């Protein structure tokens, strides 16, 4: 029997377990409302390195290696590492991987990469191609700003719709045994582009992709929003979250009662000056590995739909006046539900 359900969703029948997670965040994130859920809070954004890019690669390395230690495993036990980031040619991930003895598959889904890596890890585990897999991603405010927008020294004024790229990395180790949260469905998103050209309005650019993936997940699985204790998008922020809620209502789905956006949750936006909220690969990664996973272990959450969202722009495409395509991938994570 096919494991494909509907148009875009796969049923993960073997229910690979997320046996450990590890999250690393920067000092700003460590001052936010979720600070108690992170495993490691850095004292400074450079993390003792001489560039922000090296700092990001190091925090990804730390998240991956520490998640493996928490699982009481060694690098040699891990069959594959699925990881990605925002920097050109995935330098944060590939430079971290060169210091590990693990087969590496680099992924780019912009800020959707945490769910993308978890999707690919789950599919690999479900196909019995591995015993242990790590899914991870990272981002860094200072590295992303100077790649996609302006160098920090430029001192550009931030718009009200702009978001603050999360400095952080999250890693999940998937295995076959133990009493842990497990993945049950993955919904692979389609690229959506509704004509947004403003690189300071990521929420509006990504919201249509989030709506498309959520709608497809509900249609394919037959589930309703109320079947989940929590639906969490990756980093739409305040602007994108509102758009997503309104557009889904037009499709007949009301997610407002149990819906959060990781980007809106990670900072005290007014107090910390993060405007519309957080963004970046690390946003849904650290919220997923921290707040969501730890609440699942406590039994506070039993069924979660994590929908990481990404804006597929580049420096070249923006300078050439291109619009910003969006993508979103969804993973259903459950604990003690039977997975039905």
C-alpha cells in the first residue's frame, strides 16, 4: 500500500522517534520569553570566533554534537546528517560537517530548512535506510543581514514589517527505539509567489506557502485544526501570521485557537526592538527543539504540526527586482497518541 496520502503528504508508518534535541541561541534570544527552554545561551554573538559566519558554523556543530551526546551515541553511530542554513553554498552546515565523521546531505529551504531536514530524516528512517539520523539547521542575525540586506555598520533603519534573524541552531536525533515523540506525517510544500518584492516583509512573502501547505495537509490527511494541540509556523512573524489566519479562514479552516508562530514567540518584540518578530532557519529550529519538544516530553503537548516557512530569495534575485517565492514544509509530531 502506498505511503503517499493525497497530493503532497506521506504517511510515516514506522514512526521514527526523536530521541534527543539540542538548541543553542545567542544572547538576544536568551533574553526572550522562551529562554528557559534553550540548552545553551551564548555570551556573545561571535562565540569567540573572528567572524559571524564562523560563529554560526560553530553553533551548528555544537548543536549536532551535543544532541548526539544527549542520545548516548557517538558520531560513528549516526548514518546521515541532514542540515542546512541561509549562507551561500551552505557554508555553515558544510564547514561544520567537515569536522564530523558523518555522511552529510546539505539542504536549502531557506527558513523552512528545519522542517525540510526533519521531513527527509523521517522518510529515510521510515524506509529503513538508517538506524540513526540527525536533522539540524542554523542561522545568525549578523551573517544573514550582511548577505541579504545591509552590513550592520550601515545602520539602516528597520521597517515595522521587518523581522530579526534568530541567532541559533537546533538539532534532532532520530532513532527507532524508546518512548519519545515520533513523526507520523510529512507534507512537502509547493513554491508559492504572490508578487512580494520587499525583502523587509518576509511574513507576507511566506504566508501563501504556509496556507498552501496547511490546506494540503488537512485535505490529504482528513485532519482538522482541532486535532492538534499546537500548530506552529516557522517564522511568519506578526504580519505573516495574521495573513495566514485570514487566508485559511477563506478555505474553511480556523486555526486561531491553537496556532502560534515561532517568530512571534521567541522575542519580546516591543521591548527588544524586533518589530514583527524573529525569522531565520534557527527560529523554528530552536523553538521546535526547545519549547515544543520539551513540552511534548512533559505531556503538555501530544500532537503538534510544525510548519517551517522559507523565503527563497537571493541577493542576486532581489537586486534584479525579482519577486520573492515562498515554501513551507510540515511535519506531524506526536507523543502517546497512537499515531492514528
